[in-house]
C-alpha cells in the first residue's frame, strides 16, 4: 500500500508514466506495453580534426553517454525520499513518531547516524553473537547518548566537581610541602649553627690545652703571670660559651656531633618527603590540566549546540542541588576562582580543541568568540 501511495504522489508531481509499478522501484524507464527502456543512450559524433585518420583506423569518431532520465541526480533522489516520507506519514498519522526524509544535519539534530548492519549481522546479533557492524553501531549509540543535553550537563558538572576537589587536594599538598620545606630548612640551619658553635667551643678547648702545655714547658725562672692570665681568660670564655651552648641547645657540647647527625637525618627525611609530594603534586596538576581541557571542550560543544539553553539550565539545576546549605566566604571565593579558571580558555587549549572540530564548527566558534570579544570591548568602554 505504501508503494502504491508513493507511486500516486510521484505521478502527481512528475510527467513520467508508470501505471503498474512505482517509478522509484524501476531500474530503467517505461515504454508502452510494459517494455523497459534504456536509462542511458550512446551518442556518436564525428571529429573533423581527425578526418585524415578516419579511413585508416576509424579514430575520427567519438561517443559519449547521455542520460535519458534524471534518476541519477541527487535532487531526484531527495524528491523520491520526500514522497516516500509523505506516503508513510499518511499511514502513520495516528502514532507519535513520523518519518523525515532529511538528513540529521538538515534537521539540525546533533546526533551521529548509525550504520546499516545487514541481514546476516542482524541475525547473528539476534543470536547473541557480536559483529563488527554491531559493535560499531553500539559505539555510535553510546556517543549519541553522551551528546544528549542532560548527559552533557551532568558531565560538565562532574568535571567542575572534579576540578574543585583536585584544586583542594593540590592546595593541601602544597601546604604540606611548604611546611616540610620549612622544617627541613630549620633543621639544616640548626645543624649548621650547632656545628659552628661546637667547632668554636672545640677550638677554645684546644687553645686551653696548648696554653697549659706551653706553661708546663716553661722554665722555673721565667715569669708565668702573663700566661696564667691568658689561661684564666680563655677558661672563663670557654665556661661561658659551654653554659650558653647547654642553655640554647639543651645538650652538652660533647654530644653536639650526635645532635648534628640527628638533625641531618631529619632534614634528609623531609627532603625525601618533599620529593615524594612533588611527584604526586605534578601528577595532580597534570590531571587538573586535563580536566580543564575536557571541561572547556564540553563547554565549547555546548555553546555550539542547538540545545545550549537546555544544557545550561540543567547545569544550573545540578549546581543548586549539590550546593551545601551553609556556605562560608572562603568556599564562595574558591568556587568563583575555580569557575574563572575553567571559563578562561588558553590559546594552547583552544588550538587543541580546534583540531577536534569540523570546518563548520570552527567557523561557528570563531564567530562566537568575535561576538564575545565585541561584547567585552563594549562593556569595558
């Protein structure tokens, strides 16, 4: 019935004659009495410039194929598809969905078309056997699901939350790393100061030993008053320095070397901890950069989508649902700063995203950025 209906529509819109079979089902034109005609004719014509060779080898003649009908033209195929859609929709007027002969692009539908898997693959898939065409169709369906406005909004919301958590973790690591670096510097400075003061005390002790040895080696007839005064002064300085050392470092000078080794071990452990945190911090920063790139890519696709308003409305709803009841000033500031970072597309990220877009999307993105640039310039003025 649908084929007959399509044939009637075709007859009402064309001058061709097809009384028994629809034109769209014929491989070639009709002739009277149900005879089939040729779709293409071969026309031969003579080339005068090769008249001298015609008698010898017959190369003066040339032929070309001429279409008798317009059935091979794209416009005719589109017209047949439209007639078929009209005929089907007349029969399917009682149901919600209807047939549209136009392409998804012409309908302004952001969806990737699936492929025709064929009879054999369909029967295999029905039996539970996976095929390459079936896998390809499933991948297309999964991509189409991810292009829905709700899915895009949910994905953008997840990327926002992931960026917020990554930023918080990075700040904590940076804080811990800075604290560890400060403790390492304090341990090293203390070890250096301890070593310097212990060295000074040891120098004074060695000087005392030298003076006493010198006094013992002096003659009994030589005056020892000067050297006794020097020994007394050095001993006083040594005692004062040793007392201050014990007061300042809570240890005796003879245990200074052990304390220096302990401080150096602490500094070494803090350095090892910093290296470990720095490695983790680098991976988190790299992950954050990837998250920013993915979010900006989704945002650009959302801006170029026909469902832009639906996406951002759904995104606002998700933000409202996941917002804590009590917000501190620091939380609001951090959220605003994160959003500013996500909305600021760097030139490097823009080039990466542009490589993934088709020419039409690139042109639309360029026009959109020009409009935003003019709006920003007007606002600043």
